[in-house]
C-alpha cells in the first residue's frame, strides 16, 4: 500500500496579528536581517521575508489587544525558525539580549541533542523559537 501524497508543498506565508506593527517589523528586518517586501498602511500590514518564508504582520485593530496565553488559548503556540549553525544561534541570542528582547530561555540542547534551540518574545509578545538541528 502506498503512502498518501500530501496535497500541499510547504508554507507560502504565515500571517501573524501583532499589537506593535512597526516594532515587530523592525524585529525581523533590523535584528534578523529579513527584507521588508511591502507595506499596506490601509490594512495595516507589513510583509517580511528571509528569502524562504514570508510573514504577513497584521496590525491589530482593537485596543487594548488580548495577549495570547500559550497554555489557555487555541492558536499559534510559537513560530520556529531554522538557523544554520550553533554559532549563528549564539549570535542571535547575543544580539537579541543587546537589543532588550525578552528571552524565555537561552540556547540549550533540545531534549538529548544534538539540536539546540532558544526561545524569545518578539515585541508584540509572539513566541519565536530559533533552532539549529544539524544533520
């Protein structure tokens, strides 16, 4: 019996609703080196990419916004971004610390390893994981 074939081929983009649109866009562009693809001030939205994945950052329209609680809400638990080396993971950690980004935990082994990961909160409070999983 053959395995079923997936009808999808990966993510085109991921849409995130953020409470601090400009600060969240700067997190990806200024700190992570992503490209600001375009902006739609009427929506409002900022589209950013690392060349592999695109994020649509949607500005929340209600004030004050409800903060997401990963243990109580249905929705995005975290966004995991792959990095190419342990050195890159450490460099990201240092850069985020230097820019006052809230860190949940510093780079550490993922379970028994050899993968390593860390977790932070981008300016709107979305949990972002950085992971290096050597092959």
